[in-house]
C-alpha cells in the first residue's frame, strides 16, 4: 500500500522540479569561435566536434562514423584553434579537414 500523503508530496515535488527546468537553448554553430570552442564557453568541445562531423557527413550523404578518426580530427581542430583563436570553428574544420570539398571517392 502506498501512503497518499507521500504520493502527493512526491507528485508536488516532481511538478515543481519540472516547472523549474531550464528552457531549451538554440546555438548557431557557425558563429562559434575557436576561442569559445577550446575554452568550453558554449559546451564541451567534443559535443561541437560531433555536431560538425554530423553536419559534414550529412552534406556528403554518409551515415558512417569512424570513432577513432572523429577523435583524431577533433584533436587536430582543437590544436589548430589554439593558434587561431578568432577564427570560426566551422571555418577551421573546413580549412583543416577539407570538409567543404566534395567527396572524391564517389
């Protein structure tokens, strides 16, 4: 048997917590600078790197993820960004990885 008072308190607490949840935030990745990327000013660099990988994979109609290559590319972009703090991270990825070139293997 459940205690009705305990159930009411739990429900009230759950509703209170749900109403206090943060609103969803929209981020324009094309406006993230290398400085923001490496200093975690937007979110973890890994999350941004994964998004960028997905973005370019989508442009190339690829559903494959090579995890080791993703990590290596993220490390390369981070290293590059440390020397180009004011560059946009999307431009850095395109420049460094050739991400804006078409896939020549097709």
